C-alpha cells in the first residue's frame, strides 16, 4: 500500500521544536558548567546570563565576577561558543523556514482544511482532477454539493484553483487506492464517490476499495474503455460512465438534433438564471404524502416542472399530470431553479441537500 503523505505542519513543527530543544540543551549545559566551575561563586541567574550572551556572540565585554581566577572557565567558554554557534544557526534556519518559507502558512491552511473535512457528513468524494474530474468538480461546486477531492498531483489542484479565481476545493493529496487516504477524505461519512482517474485499473481498484469500506455508498465510476463497464459493475459501481461513448453520442445528437442539445447546454451554462434537473425522494412523514402535485405546491417554486416520477421498483412515469397523488418512497425528477432547490426539498420534507 502507498504511504500517506505526512502532515506538512507536523513536520515543520517537529523540526522547529527539535532545534529549540537542542539550543535549550546547550544553554543548560552552559549554566550547569558555570555553576560547577564557580563552586558557589555565581548564582544560576549569573550563569544563565553568561551562557546566553556567550552563545549569541554578543558578549557586551562582560564576564562573570572573578572569572579570570577560576581555572578552566575561559576554556569552557570557548568550547561553549564553538558548540553553541552551530546550534544557534540551526535554530535560526529552522525558525526562518517555519515562517519565511511559508511552512507556517501552508501548514496552518492544511490543518484547517483537514478539520473541515473531518466535520463533513453526507458529502461526495471525487477521485481525480484530470480532464473529466475538473469538470465534475466545477459542476459539484455550482450545484452547491459538498465534496472532497483526492488527487496525487498538486499541480492539478493549483490549476483548478486558478480556474476558480483563487477559490480552492477541499482536497487530500495522496493515492486514492490507499484506504488510509480515502479515510482521510471522510469516505466512511460520505454519501457518494466519483472515480474519475485516467486509468481504468486505478478506477476499478478505487471502486472495489470504497465498496468494501462502505457497502451502502453510491459509487459512480469513469471508464475509458466501454468494454470494462461490466468489470466496474462487478467491483461495486452503481453507475459507469464512458466519456468517449457519451462524447460520440453527443456529437451525433448535436448534428441531428441541434435544438435539443442546445436547450440543455444553455440550461447548464446560464449563470443569470441557472436551472438543474434534480431528484427529490419523498420520505416517510413528508407533508406532501396524499396530496396531488398541484396541492403540494411544486409549481410555486419558480414554476418547477415535474418531468417524471419513479416508484419504489424503479419504474418511471413521464410528465405526470397535476392530479398525480404523491406517495411515500416516490422520487420526483424535477426541473427547477438552482436557487430554489433547497426550498422545494424543504416543502416536500426531503433531505436538505442538492442533487447533481
């Protein structure tokens, strides 16, 4: 198994603490040495003061009272200077790296991000920020879905940050085929995982690992070769998407049905009045149970349109009438404004989270 990358803040903190401890040890040696040489002639404060000005190479031209009368005092001082100078330089370089080189800022940012990830529940884990994964991340962000990215290459995270004008996603740098990395991304608290790596074997391993870690997790997997669909499904993927297959179909649709394709393109790209097609599951206890679509007030939210209804067995009924009666366990497929999705879910008693 690949090892989990160490916490940058922990590493630089350990280095700084080690330097501080080493310097403190040398100061302690100096204090003890002067007290032993003086045989009660000097106080601990005098010995500490002499040690500090000696190690700092300041000196001030001062010496301990009667130091010239103590055999070996000057030799001990010279030895202390030689040993302490290197220690002081090491301490200075460690503290400089801690602050000036950005270790402190980067480490604190990573620590804050880790704590935010640890507090997340019901989010999506996105594996891979390549050509496909970056588009997935953008769509998740635009729909308001909480997600964590797992990516091996920090440069891909930097590229997304630039595309988002300085806003960065929550991310973990590491290999998603490692259970520890997925655990750091909060997989065991997540609702779903999207495997969007560039290699089918890696995606297959991620799907298998994630399914073993959380059997009820919803998993969507990318496959470069459509022939690998069956393998992905056997490994545990709930749905398998082939960008090449979808891209080819989309190109033909754009040629033969340009207005239909244009409709969905405009809907997805409209930033002034964005709409989304969402799924809303009707739970037990929903205030809409027993009411018709008209009575439930679905159209009160931006003229939301119920495009289809899926029953417990997965059967779809398209374009239901306004008199269709809502039952527990049904799933409504609704075209609604992105800004009004949460309010519609709340009125229907559904979970307050957006769907993709």
